[in-house]
C-alpha cells in the first residue's frame, strides 16, 4: 500500500452522543456520491471510499490515498462526518 500524508479513517453511523445516524442507507448514499458508472452500466464505488460495517454499525471506510487523487472529495467526506457529529476512527494501521 502506498504511503500518504493524510490519514485513512472510518466514519461510524453513530453520533458523538451515541445515537444511530439516519437514514439507514446513509453510507451507501455517501459512497454513491463518489461512485462512477462502468462500461457495463453498473455503479462502481470508488476504490478509496466504501460502505461497510464497523462493530455492527453502518460505516464508511475512507482510504487516505483519496486525498492524493481528489483532495476535494477527501475533504467532503471528512466534513460530512464533522457536520453531522458522526464518530470518526482514525490512525488505522
């Protein structure tokens, strides 16, 4: 994996106060904003941003290399988490 000066992080679907973030498909919607349609006319998520689960909660995993490819997209997902008071897990190995 290539090194980057920007950290990878996970946006967890829980607010800082511990409430579940709504709507329930928020992670897919957020990743959909950064997706593209391939030749087979199917949506493909970015290789740097993907919806998954983290400890049983919906989450979005963000690879720090996204900043090298598209700094505005990296800042967009980071600000989305901050603006919605969502939990961030940083310093991933």
